[in-house]
């Protein structure tokens, strides 16, 4: 029978758990496993007090009701033997209206004072984390034997980052800061066998794992897979924690050499060797993850805007055989200046969430071309290129208009080449894996020879098997 998994205040990749809003009176006794994220950001505040948001009077009632509800629910289900996983985000501090008022003066001079009090998102937890401090970091070290979370941490430790640290008081510390000065994860058990498992948040790139169609957003297959892996790991932790007859922890005095077993040194040496190899593999994994992130920069041609889009365009142009770089000098700033044997180009890039690229960007490109030609070292007028990523949140195959009629009209007047950045993606992907100078040259010529129209790149070589996903 499938286990009922509730996720309170946290949306998991692939929607693999039943999402429960923080603003809810839902009972947690219907769940077998609970995932919880203390988050009170959804309560309206239109003013501040002592430098912190002040929740409105009407919202203050809802806030304190919901905080009390979750604190009681979490305590009850843990004492009933259930496992609750608490992901620890940066705490949010606010002031709320207590409902108490005091009066001073009489008649027209009477003044009413509304009393407020502070609270934190962590006040909804049934435990107090001593020395709780909002600090972020990515270097996390085990505080000892990870026990029930060992397999989980092996899989998700590399993508976890802490946003708070605290003292290991009243709990079993499992994870700590780099040199183990403070705890960032731990375990609080109840006599009934339930437990609060405190974990630093797992990070994932929601934009890369989702896609939009119309007004709706959907998880990609990779997102669903990630969510299932995460839930599966947490279910295994829950099984281990619920096991009965667990051995008692060894007293400290058993580490005395007088009690040393003959095989211990050999085993400990082997464990040490494995730890060293694991450390080297972790370093190698981190390097590969960095290389993977670099390799994925070209995806920016499909959905990015701003600086990430500009960077992806420069990468693609470099693969086409151009020398491409941004230009910054004094007050002059151009997205990309690129050149090859075919000529010298000046480009501007624009991404739009749900619209076509309009005349504004073309006007900027025209000013930049004039400004560039006015520079003393420039003797020829550069050819202009406008790179557009219109309706960037829509799958490329469903996009229609990339440039407005006014933009195209201005492009004809200026003899500017219009480039749809998704058209560059399959070309750049192909050239990133295959050295094909003739094809790259043909693509460069396509940009150079296009005036006032959208560039039509040559078809990919038949054997490439490339195309938009």
C-alpha cells in the first residue's frame, strides 16, 4: 500500500507528494510521512515596525492561528510515532498585532495604541533550536555517523545548502558547518518512536525542470524523476527510524584501548581508506558538475533573457567561428561585438517572456552602431544583428511571431540581420560536438548576407541527428 506523504509549505519536483498550504487546518494524522517547511511569507504586511514587516491586523489573526495549528499538529504526530522531515530555510521575522489595545488621555486627546509583538517562522516548530542564526553556506560536514540519513546524504548532500545554523542542544546533531562548529541538521526523537528530522534544503533548478504551455506550468520528466528519488530516500529514512529494537549507542568508555577488539584496527583502516577515496570522488564529482553547468549554458538560447542570454549567444557565435565578446568602454556598452573573415558585426540581444521583440531594441541597436562607428579606431560601419528570444517561456515549436512589424521595417532600413536565438541552438549543439568548418562558414555567411530579414541558416548535415528537443 502506497504511503501518504504530505508536503506542507513546500512544493516538490513532479508534485510527487500531496501539497498542503501553510494556510490550512489540515490534520497531519492522515499522513504516513510529513515534509514541512516553516514559511510565513504569504501573510500580507503593508507597513513595518522596528525594521521588520508588520502583518496587517486581519492577517495577524490568521498567522497566529496557523502557527499554533502547525506547532500542535507536528508535536502530536511525532508523539504518535510518525516521522516529520523539516527543511530549514532562512527564518522570516515579522511583527503581528496581538489584538490588545491601550488608551491614554481623555476626550479629544485620547490616544489608542495597538500592541504588536515579534514572531519568527520557526515559532511554528515544536522544538526550539538554540542559537539559531540565519547564515548560508554550501560546505556541510557530517557530525559523526549519519545513521539513518547516510544513504539520503550520499545522494542529495551535493545539492543541499544550509540557510541557518544552530547549537546541538537537545538534539542529535547529524550535519554541521565545514569544521563542525555549528549544527545544520539533526534528529529529535520522541519516546513513541516518532522523530523530527531537521535537514538543510535541497536545491533544484525549477526553471530547467519545468516548461510552460499557455498559462500552465508543467514538470519535465527529469523533474518528476528527481521528486520520486527524493521521496524514495525520505521513505527509506522513515523505515529505518521506525525499526524497533535498535542497539543502544556505545558508551564513551568503550573507546578505551583496553576494550579494543583485534579486528577493529584493520576495519578502521579500511574505512579510512574508503573515506579518502570518497573524498577524492566527491571532488571529482564537484568538478564534473561545474563542467556540466558550463556545457548547459547553450540552453540559454531557448529560454533566457538579459546577461545569461547574451552569454549563450557569445558561446554559440564562438562555435560558429566568430571571435565574440561584449564591449565595455566608458559609457559605451554593447551586448556583443563579433567578427570573422566575413566581416565585423555588432549585436544586441533581447528576451521577452510572452511577446515579440519590438522597435525599442532596434532603436538601441541603431544608436550603438552609430556610437561604434564614431570611435576613432573603427574605420568601417559594423553590420548590425538583433538576436531575439521572443515568448521565451513558451516551447520553441509553439512560438509564432519573433519580431514586430515595426522592428522588421527598421531592420530593412538599417540592413540588420534578425536572428531567432532558438534557431542557433541546434547549430551550436551540433558544432559543440562536431568539427565542421564548411558548415560553420555557411552559417556565418547566412548572417552576413541577410539584410532586413530573419536569418535562414543552412540545414544541419543529414547525419547529425540534431534538432530542437
